[in-house]
C-alpha cells in the first residue's frame, strides 16, 4: 500500500507531538504546539495542530481538554510508550533511537 505525502507528513508530525509532550512533561495547547513545531522546522497551521491533537486523543495517546478557544493536550501512558518506541500505533511514525527528541 502506498502512502500519500500528506499521510507520511501527518505520521511524522504525530510522533514529534508525542515526543514534545513527553520531553516537556507538561500539557500544551494547539497554538503553542504549532509554534514549537515551527521552531523545529515543521510548519503546520493552528487548525492542523488542533486536528492532530484530536486524532491522537482518538488513539488514546493524549487526553484533550477545551480551555476557552484552546485545545490542550496531555500525553498518556500509551503516548509515552509510542514516543519512546515501545509501542506502535498505525498512523504514527516509529521512533528511531538516537533520532532527535
């Protein structure tokens, strides 16, 4: 099965989101998430950041909470395992030890 560029990009972004949440140890809102990813050279819109947090929530890798207009995500135990490469969820890149976060 061939993946589209969009699917490959989303898969890589999802892993980076989990790794950011794992490394920071705190929750992050969709606006700050877009800024943090941009600082790493990964440009996504705030709407895309919101969508990825919602997708990761559906996969039980993060929990989300609406705070005013912000969607706030916090990593779960499952998300931590995926971020560390101990577990795999289709649609999220596999963690490569020694490769970044």
